[in-house]
C-alpha cells in the first residue's frame, strides 16, 4: 500500500503550550506534519514554507481584525490552502469569517479528534463547523443589553447587505455615496440596502448600527 503524504500544517496561536500540545497530538500517527508554528501572524508571509501549506490554523482572542486580514491574505495569495479559525464566535462574527472564505470555524475547546477531522476536511477544500461552537453561543450568560443584541444578530442579512453593513461601520463613518464608490454599485442600491439593514437589525441610524456591531464583536 503506497505511503500517504501527511497534511502540511501551520499553527498561529499566542499560547506556546497550546501550539506544542497540538503539534504532538496532530503529528501522532503521521497524518499531519506541522511545518511552522507562530505566536502571531505578522511574519507569516516572510516565513511561508516554499513548498506550500495545505492548512493554516488561526486563533483569535481580541485580535479579530488581524485574524480576518490573515484569512483574507491566505485565501488571496494561497487559494489552495485551507483556513481553520479557532475562537468564540457570535453569529455576526462567524458571518464575517465566512465572507472572508475561511473553511472551518471552531470553538477553542474543540476536542482534538474533531479538530483533526476539520483539518482533514479543510485540506481538501471542504467546509466544517461544529456543534460545540453553537452550543456555547446558546448557553452563554449575557447582560440584558447583550441578550437583545444577540437576538438582533440572528436577523438574516444577504451577502450584499452584510458587505454594506461592514462598510457603514468603518471608523470614518462613510456616506452612502462613499460606500457606493468603494463597492462599485449605485448609490440608490446602497440606500436600499441600508434601509433593509436598519429594519432587520432594529437600529435607527448609522450610529446605532456601529454600537450594535461593537456589542456583537463585529468590529
């Protein structure tokens, strides 16, 4: 029976203990080979293995935007590489990573066998998410205001509405005209999407949208 080449893996996680523990478990049995592990992703481009990588595992705690940018970079520069993200997701945050084309979204406490299953699926271009992540969202004890925010976050935005909403939450507080130029769509279309977003998320204006987005961990 021919030998099976191991899945090449990069781990980006702030905890050296977690990185070392995952390396030991992942490489047991020879199905995975960790070719690089980093505490932070800033140097990932310079250190990217010349022979390529099949899967990158990224963890976020408070550095959501940094990890989102890493996901976008990997998917753009290395489209054949699967991206698995570990973190505590709100529904809106999960949607942001989905729009960034991450292959797998998992809770940090995911058992190693399931994590390795996700690595295998991501290495083949598949998409994976687990029930533990959803379960944590459902049982998390939240302050009253945050409970309301979570209820609002279940509103279903279309992909285009989500993109417009993210642009409206930019710190520069862009106008509809500025958003339409950036996205390459008509200003009237942006205004229509904005009205739908406000209605679905039960906010009255752009300031309310930004406050809600912050509460959800969206920005």
